[in-house]
């Protein structure tokens, strides 16, 4: 074969050969479990699931957890049953952190990938696998970008959340950082670490910041995967955005007492 064969293509070919002889078992043999909490976002969940069908790396399952939605996405999830290894659950509203825990408890992957329902993935799973093959880590996260189809408000909010002048570029993918604290819109963690830490706390806001802090406090390794980026739509307006920033600031202030000493 001529030309350079990427790690991702080698992995894909290897898995296809294995699967043709021995189908993947359902007892935690899965490489990744993609956990997606959903609250009244069937259209955006549809876009996310559609992007997951285009992943070249196929060794993953999808866990959709409806968090007490009045506009459910069950019909959307059912349309992908013959395309993705997908399971759908519905439960009373408890907030994003506990909803992710609910999905994690029902998943089987070696690694959990936590996504917001308003994200769209390019080749993020393949990029994560390439990074893990080069150097394993306990937890990881990827940056986010604005899609050309985003509204001006969405692009402005994306800039404010990823710019060097606001967050130091942490969410946008700044490479030179002493520590990278992944956020739950695009976060990966080894199952063993997730279970040891007890998953997300019951905080309604900033639960992902709290979880990232506990990852470092537990002595686990965490890395930024620059190539594992996602389009993050952030379906919101300026009023909701300012409220989100306000609540996140309060949560961060509350959680800082748990930051480990260097």
C-alpha cells in the first residue's frame, strides 16, 4: 500500500477484521461510551447523532439520557438504532451532572466521552484515539469552534468563551498551559477514574469545573487533545449567556477551595 497510513485508518481496519470474526461483546468491551444528556433539544440531538454516524472510528456506543424534557428526543434516537449502537433513557429532571452519572452507570465503555447535546463532531473520536495510542491519560478534553452556519450571536458567544482575552484560550484550545481543566461539553475520562471520583457532584452549575478539579486532586493525569475539537452551538441569547457566566463564576469560586496545592 502506497502513502502514509494514519493511525486511525490502521485502527479502523484492525477493528473491522476483528469484528468480522468476533463481534464486540456487550460486557464492557466497548472502547468508548458517548454520554449525552438532553433537555428539550431534539433538533440539536439529531444533528449530533448525525455527526456521530460519520465517525471513521466505530468502537463506541451512544447513551442518550432525557433529563425530564417536555419536548423529548425519543423519536430522534429511534431513527438511529440501525446506524449507531445507541440506547435511550428518560428520567425526571435532576440537572446535567446527575444525568451524566445516570448514563455512565448504564454504559460499558473503557472511556466515557461526555458531550453537550448542542455539539457537532468532526473526527473527534478518531483524534482522541490517536492521542491515547500515542500516550495514554486518565482524562482529556478538546476545544470548541464556531461553525460557519452559526448566528452572529452564537459566534460572538463562542469568541467570548474561547478567546485569550476572556478565558485565556483554555476552552478554545490554547496549547501551552500548566494544567488543562476539561469542560463537560467535550470531556473524556477513563471509566475507572470516573467511578473512583463518584462522577459529577449534585451542583446545578459548575459541576464540570468541580469534577476537573477533583481529577487533579486525585492525582490523575489530564491532557488537552487539540485535534479532538467540536462545533459547540450554545443555543442561547445574551441574557441567558450572562446568567450562565454569572452562575459559573459563583460555582468556580465555591470550588476553588478544593484546588490541590502545586
